[in-house]
C-alpha cells in the first residue's frame, strides 16, 4: 500500500507499507495518546520515519488494487 502524508509547514512524505490495518492502528494511536505525539512508520525497505502527529495535514492511502495499471496486454 502506498501512503502519502502531508506535513504542515514542510513537505509531503510518500511511503510503501505492508499492512494497511496495522498502519491505520499506529496512526490512530499516535493521535490518541497524549504522551506519544510522534508517529513512527517503517516502510517496506526498512526505513523508519518519525512524524510529529500535530504536524500531519493529511494522509492519502492507496491500495495495490486501486493503482492504475501501466503496460500492454495481449487481450
């Protein structure tokens, strides 16, 4: 799943994550806990990114089956 996260006063981060449900749970936990205000996400290549929860402007989730296909077919 491809995730695009907009950071206020900064930029946009794009990541590939493996599990949509666990990613959503991590995001919700970061917003609900007063003590932990940083969302840490690890992408499919093992890179960890820490994002201050109060700086997240938006998130866009794109699953594999929703992506437009590119290429040619023998049909």
